[in-house]
């Protein structure tokens, strides 16, 4: 009985977190920011519904989506892709999709439960998730310069 109730609560929570309101925040890559600033996209590889960072730098991407039900996020079986090979390449099918289908100056990859985070400890872990400003501060300022190193 308790196990069934736990699954029902989890289902209700996930439906709420992937509602149209939340999904609209996570549809990144469809609008460009300031034309002069380099575009940063961090794809968040996911194979199931989960709460995603709200910052527009993150693009939730359903990896291994070929032949699977839609989770309400971008899928790696659109455009040029290797989604069918997900069993062998895991999150790399999402990185391949982003490389071939997105026009971003800087491209990153995060797992759906493992995000880049700031150093400050906060009670709510979602407030620690790195935002676009965090990444912009670490961008190279001159051609040929490397990204500024940080411990994540």
C-alpha cells in the first residue's frame, strides 16, 4: 500500500514539474539572446521526467528518445542524430545531437540529476544551480584563451 502511494505521489509531482509552465522555461535554443554575446547552451541529458533548471542557458534533452514516448522536452531523435545508438553511447547521443543541430558558441553537457553549482551552500539545492552569469564570468576574454578553471 505504501509503495503504491509513493509511486502515485511521485507521478503527481513529476506531472507538476513537467507542466506546460515549467516546460516553457526549459525550451531554450529557440530564442537567441543578445546578438553580440556568445551563446552558451548546456544540454541536460535526461531519459525520464525530472525537474530541470529554469535558467535559459539549460536545454533539457531527452536522450535515447528514438521509439520512446515524449517527455515534453527536446528529443535527440530530431534532425541529424544517433539516437538509435543510445544503448552504446548513453549521454553522448545528446552531445552529438547538440553538435550537429544547435548553433551555439559554447556547448556543455550535464546529467539530469547532476548540475553545475555555485560554491555557496543553500538549503534549497535548486538555488545553487549555476546560472548563465556563472558561465559568462568564466568565458575566455580573448581569442585563444582557455576557459577559466573552477572546481565544480
